[in-house]
């Protein structure tokens, strides 16, 4: 007996459906694995670029801090030298301190009004409770001098656009 055409159609159809389903599953799995592989590759590349950027940025930023360390060492050395110089001239320190700074009615000592522009020149403020002995005046004038010498170039350099 020959199988009828009605029996062959469901067999062919079911075989095609099963093969189509298997092929669909294989395509879906290969697509998923390709997606995961691409995701991993892109993430690894992005992390590598980010790491390279961080290293380069760190080197640039480190240069700024090295310059600041060098400046600090120079300021410290200059300040020590200036204090030693001023310690030998107490009378000049007193006279110059009284000329540069005035005591206000509230007891504070400040730069006189009108002698500083508020942006480029050193301004001074000493609270009223500070004892103005010769040691303090010497150190204060030394700091004032060093800031007057090195302050304007360092502040104008920091205001430059980058």
C-alpha cells in the first residue's frame, strides 16, 4: 500500500518545521554568542582606552604637582634667607612694619586702604589678639616680601586659560 498524499504532507511539514526550528535555535545561539563576544571586545577596548587616558592624565597632573613642590621648596628657602636677613636689622623691621601696616579701631592690623589694588598686590591682616613682638614682625615682613616677589607671577600664571 502506498501512503496517501495526505499522510506525506504532514510528515514533510513536520520535518520542515523541526528542521526550521533547529536552524532557528542555531541562528539565535550564534547571534547571542556573537553579541556577547562583541560586547566583551568593545568593553575591553573601551577599558584599555580609558586606562591609557588615565595614565596620560596622571602624568600631566603629576607635572603640575612637581612644579608646585619645586615652587614650595624655592619659597621655603627664600623665606628662611629673608628671615635671617631681617633678623639682623630690628630697627628697620620696626620702622618698615609701621610704615606698611596700620592698626585699625577694631584692634586689627591691616594694609592701609588705597595702598593695594585687591588683586595683584599683597594684602595683610593680623587679628587683634596677636602679639606684635619683633620676632612676629620679622617673620611677617619676610612672608610679605617673599609673597610680593613671587606672588604676582604665580597668580597670573594660574589665571591663564588652559
